[in-house]
C-alpha cells in the first residue's frame, strides 16, 4: 500500500479514511472481520496553589486500535505510530496473535443490520472550551482558589484551584460496513481549601463544576465559596458510637451506590455468576418508587449532551435508553454483544471500547430518577442519623452485596445537622439497602455520567467509637 494512504502529516487528518484503509488492510491480510478505532485529542490543565502556578500541562494524543477475527479467534493491538509502516506492523501483530488464541464460540462482531448511529447533533462538542487565552485559564484557577481563601479566616491553606479543558474525537469502522465518528469537549474548574480550628486540627474539602461548554461551567467565585463552605463544616469532626441508624447520602456520594448497581447488573458479572443480581430479572430488588435508568442519548437541561452521551456505543450500535430498575423491579441487565450472546439475550448497546483489548461494558448517563422531597425534608425526617458527604475505600462485594465504606459527614439530631463526623465506617448489604430506601430527593444534578439525588436508607450500621 502506498505511503500516501495514511496522510498523518496533513493538518486535517481524515480519520474516516484512515479507519477504512486499516480495515481493508486487515481483511487483505486474511482477517474474516476487522474493527478499527481511532482517537485523537488535546487537553489543557493548570493548578494554582496559593496564587502561584503549581502545574501546567498542554498535550495532544492520537492512537489507533485494531481488533481482528479469524473465525472465532480474535486479537487486538494498538499503536500511536500512524505511519504506513507502523500500521503494517500493527496489522501483522494482530494477525499473529489471533492465530495463537483459542476459539470462543461467542466471539464476533454484531450482525450488519444492528449497526447504526443516532441522527442529529447531540451537542457533545463546543468550541468555547478553548475560547479563553492561556493567561485567562490560569486566572480562572486563581479566582476559584482566591474565593475559597477569602471566605473565612479559618481557611489558612489550599490544595489549589484548577482549570481544565479538553477536546477529543473518536472514529470507528469495521468490515461489516459501519463507519461513524463524533467530537467531544470538556471544561471544568475546582477548588480544594484547607481550614484549621482553634485546636489546630485541619480539614480539607472541595467542590467543582464541569460541562461540555464553558458557558455552562459555574463561576470560579461560586466554586471557591462552595468549597470553603464544605470545608468549614468539617471542622470539629469526631467519631460517634457504633449504632444502627438511618443514613442520608448526599448526591455526590449517592451516585456511587448507583454505580454499584450498574456493576452488579453488568453482563460480565451476570454470566460469571459473580453478582447478587444474577437470576433476578423481573423480581423486586429495591423499594417501590426507585427507578434507575441508563440513557446513552440524553441531553441535559442546559441543552448540552451528557457526559455519557454518544451517537453509538463501543461496537457501533446506536445509543439507547435502558431502564435498569423500574419501581424497584429489575428490568434489564446491561450488555454488550459478547455478554448478550453468553446469556442468550440482546445487547443493550452498552459496549465500551478503548484502543486496546476487547469491548467492555460501560454506562451512558446512569441515574436514579428524582423523587419529590427537598433534601431538608429528608434530613428533617431523621431523629438520629448520619448525613454522609464523602466515602473512602472500595467496599462493595458484588457477589454477596456486602457493603462497607469509610465515611465522613454530619450528624443529624432531631432533624438538624449538628456536628461533623469522621473516622467511622458505614456497613450494610446492598440488596437490603436498595429495599430500605425510604426517601428520594428532588435534587438530581449531573456532575458526571453517573448521578443520583439525595437518598435516605434505613437500617445501616455505623461502626465508630
């Protein structure tokens, strides 16, 4: 193949042509099927600490991943060398690997009729994330930190303020006729101040805002002030006695519970029988009124695409909205093509794909549908309990559902937040916790691809003093 088949030195790289060329090259090398993914992107990141630039990074990257099939054998390789010679070595390596792998009857691309992409603009890319000049980006980080430092005399130090921006592009093609691509953008600002109480004890917390476009990012001043408020409320933290009480999860930590449900409902966990949800389709697994949705095509209230939105999944199947749990009933597992075949089911179009390796299973915009209660009402309903604001460690056993995490937060007494709590562990069983959800807030906000409103769960144990 002539060198000009891979025009990597041109300012505008025709990634669609590149992916199609690599697919064709793999097929000529003897593959029965081939799939190519190309990603390129750039990013800017700055952290300012005590007004001075601490880290500054600008980078760009481009890489290509190839998956080839020899009947029911498959292998994948990746490279950042997009010269003609680099591509040839990539194809040769993938073919050599495929010849020595074992056959798997569930291997293979989806059927040709299944491929597709959502039409129209999903509002994933905005030019304005790079509309600020370099000094202005640094100033955004500086403004966020300054707002936190000036909020209260007890805030004496900082882990910094930051500003980040990035853009990316993904193109996929395969030997069954699919070619698709899309661009994404991101901008964000954060602050992480430290506060000291009269006894010299220090506490740290932070806050952030991120969006597809810069105009949707909250102001650096508001982020700094909120970071300061969250840090100050942790002063005077202490342990509480071991007891069994209601737990109220703030949205930023409740989303980790929703993520655990996703992992338990993932096809990889189900077919391996490594999940407490295996064999539970159609059964009541959670409280009535609890509904969890995975929507890969969702637009946010701002009109921008969600962080989990894309026109197609990691195998080239059009994005879908999948109800995972509906009013407490488990309706769907989350599947890619491989796990769907293992289970005798259909893909839910949840394949995720990096450059190397086989497709995994990823969420789109995964969320718990909001209830009607404002958070203050939920807190006000608790006579004694813990309002959890941060979690530590990874303590969910998906096989048994056993749950144990280090936690910090605020103690609730007679419906009021009183003092800060630290150095405690909260424990329960995720299967029981889902059934014991007694209140769901109305405060659903997407700060990432997984989101939840405030949650109250009864019957959990706090292990403390």
